């Protein structure tokens, strides 16, 4: 699963997810409030937090569909940078 930094960062962009609600791997991010502007801001926040850069092919709605999909894309970047 993902680390605390990822969940904390992601939750900051999900206004419809309560603090005590569970964020599951399959939670549809759009359903909990991630909009297009939030997606861009989340992308920048994740790049800063993990010192990575998302490539153009990762910049799709599919990448930001669920936490699991987003974490998989981010994890791949983290491992490439290591």
C-alpha cells in the first residue's frame, strides 16, 4: 500500500472525503471531489513531495482514477529516481 505522505497529500485534494472516512485503493477520486484544477495541484504537490516528475504519458484521467492507480504511477517514478 502507500505511505503516509501520499495519503496526507491526496486527502488534501478530496473535499468530499471526511477525515474519519477510509481512503481505499479503489475509491473513485472524482467521486470524493478531485476536479481538474485539483488534479493539476495534486500532481505538483506529489512531484514536490517525492522529488519526481510525471511524464506526459502519465498525465491522463486514468492515472488519477483511484488511489491505487495513482500510487502505482508514483511508485514507478520513485523507483526510477532511486
